[in-house]
C-alpha cells in the first residue's frame, strides 16, 4: 500500500491569508526602512535600476532575505513597493 498523493498533499501546511499578510507586512516594513536610503541614492543622480543596484551593493546595504548582493529584479520590486506605499500614504489608505 503506501501513501497516495492526496494524503501527502494534505500534510503540507499552507500559509493561507494570514501567512501571506504577515509576509507582505514584513516586506512593507523593510521597504519603509530603506526609503530614505533609496531617496538619497536617487537624489545623487542614480536613477537607472543598474545604477541603484550598484550603489546599494557599494554601500553594503543588505538585500532582502539576508542576501549580501542586490540584483536589479529585487531593486525593481523594492521601487514598486515604495511607490505603492507612498501612494497609499498620499491617498490616506492605511
């Protein structure tokens, strides 16, 4: 006999709504913590993703999930999250 696929699938815990919400809140908090650094980098003339990525790495800013290097995709996600947070604050959403 053995365990069918259906039985093993039921054993896998799922984060569900509250786990996803906690992850989003943690990412929002991380983005908020980096807001002044990103604005400072942009104010000095670094506006392209590659330039911002290089500057974050040069400054030794730890990447998300404890990584030691930033990648353009992570910077793009960070900038998208920061724009959303700023929009929500401006509109009075939170």
